C-alpha cells in the first residue's frame, strides 16, 4: 500500500496529509487531526455517531475514505460550534436535557444542523426522518426531537 | 499516525478521469479490482472480507457520471455516481417519476443517501433493493460500457440472481435511462421493514398504473415484488387480471392474492417465508388501492 498525498479543508483550515488508501475519513479526523468530537460507533454506517459535513452535506465519515476527500471541505462539530443554527441547537439540547451519555450528540447535532439549514421549520415527522440515521441508546429520542423543534422556533 | 481503519484490509485506490480509463483498468485487473462509487455496500463487503479487491476504482471523477439529465422527449438519465438524495430532490424526477423517489427515500438514513447511488443499489443486485422495482416499472435501461464498447440493456434482463448481474468483468454502468412514463401514470411503492423507515425491506411492492384503451379493463398495471424471490420480479398473473377484468375492489383483491403465485420467498433474519407471502399480498392491495385512488378509479 502506498501513501497518497491529499489536501483537504477541515473546519476552514487547509490540511496536507499523507494517507493510506484504507484510512477512513473518521480515523483521519480522530487520529491524524485529533478532532475527537466526531465519534467512532458502529463503523458500518448505521449509528450516525461519526456524522460530519462533507461539502456541506452530512455523511457517515466511517464509510468515506480519506483519499476521496482530496480537494473537498469537511466540517466537524468542533468547526460548527460558533455557527448558527448550531449555537441554538446546542443550547436547546442543554436546556431540554436532550443528552445523557452524550456519545451520539455530535452526530445528532450535525444532522439537526443540516436539517435546519435545508428546512428551517421542520415538522416532528420531518425531524424524525432527518435523524433516522442517528441512533441514541439513552434518551428515547423525545427530548432530542423537542430540542430540534425549540432551536428551529428561536 | 496513519492508523488505517481497524477492519479495512489493504488495497490500492485509483481515480480514473474517463470511462475508457476506468474500463481499461478494470479489464486489466478483472479479478482484483472493484468499481467504487458511494461505497455504502462496498465498504462493508471489503471490511467483512466478503470481497478482496486489490484495487478500488473510484468512478466519481469521471465526467458526466455525476449528472442528472432530463429531456421531455428522451426522458431521464441518471449518471452512475449520482447520490440518492440528489435524485430525491430533483424537480423533474419528482414530477415524472415519483415512485422512484418514494422507494429511494426508504434507503437508509439521510447521511447514507448522500453517498449511496442508484447505480450502486442496482449493481449490488440485492433481492430487497428498494430502487429496483421502480426502475423496472418505469422500463429503465442500463447503459453499459466495457472492453467491447457501449451498449444498453433493459433492466428487466439485468438481474441474474442475488448479487449477480448481466455485467461482465471489466464492464461498468455509465447511466440509467428512463423513458417518459405513459400519460397520466400514477403509482406507489409500499414496503415493510423491521423499522418504519430506513430498514432493508422484508417485502415490498411497486405499482404503476395508467389508462390503456386496448386492454379490456381500460387500464394497464405494472406490479413488481421485492424481497420474495432471488431477484425483484414482475407479478405477471396479477398484471393479467388487471388487464382483463373491470377494475373494482374485488378485482384488485384478486390481483393482490395472485401475487402469491409469483413468490419464492425464503426464511431469513428479517422475516419468515410465510410472513413474506402474507405481507406481499397486503402490500399489493395497499399499493393498488392507492394507485386507483390517484387514477380516480372508484372502487
């Protein structure tokens, strides 16, 4: 296996990295760039804990190769925390206790952020469908749905 | 610090810029290479060592593969690497091929559909592939390019069994084309999974209906059945019933029951064969009821 040089914009800053072809975007973020806000869950595209924005759209970073991201932009939870509607979402999640262990929260927030960007006033059903690819084993989802609704209304 | 994915074996990655370059490479390394688009099936197969490619050939940089084109006479063409969410949000697909959108929405969660492609779903040739039924009822064609040149195949002839397709080594699909559907065509995609959305189908039915004066009933209905046979199949006897008998609630019930004849389901982790037989009839009835309502046929 040969190392491949890639240039990728992560949270607005240009990174030049030498990566192996079998390195996932998830591991590139966590191991090479120490951006550990993105969580490693099922590593099979099921749980959504690793959700990041690739060219502005949410993807499961566990199922993207780092080499595919050359020339593209990636945003993680660390890079979005100062941007609206992320601040509103984070506040609503805290206000309504939509977090228990917190492991799913970065992925949930990114999916909710992408939803509110494309649909600023979603219905309950639209929120549920948008967060379908993000599993939470603690909250029972109700508080998460309420928090996204609250952030949308602000 | 270049920690590879803990469960991804070693492989080389290449990114051809033209379909000729891709085909030449795939032909030269036929047994060791694998075309790669969204990777949502391929990634798991590589990780679980169900396939062992030495090369992943990423098709996403090939010009034209990322495009959706629509022409009011020619119809719709979807490039090989267009992700499902792009198809779902395309206004012309929404207007002319709504059943394809209903089915595409059933595939995984939103972030998975930003990567998963229609062509990937077809090439994976799963008996429970959600988008296969709509592609069949809309009479789509696969446009293939390979070492012997370019040609097109009706999608009804494309599937040879679970995971098996018409594609020969070195060949790839460039695009899928859909003719303009018959005037006034309406349809439905009905599926059942372990969860309400996003799970693989235990069983599913696609219906497309439209007026056809030549038929005794005055209508033509196309029905495909998903996850109840080695490939997605047409329910021929149900279609014949709906061609000949006046369309009443009794007729659609009879047609829905006739779907059972075409099925050869198996027991698996998602459901038993008997459950699938029961569900396919119920889904066919629901799909026909919905389609008749859209066609303003009083039942």
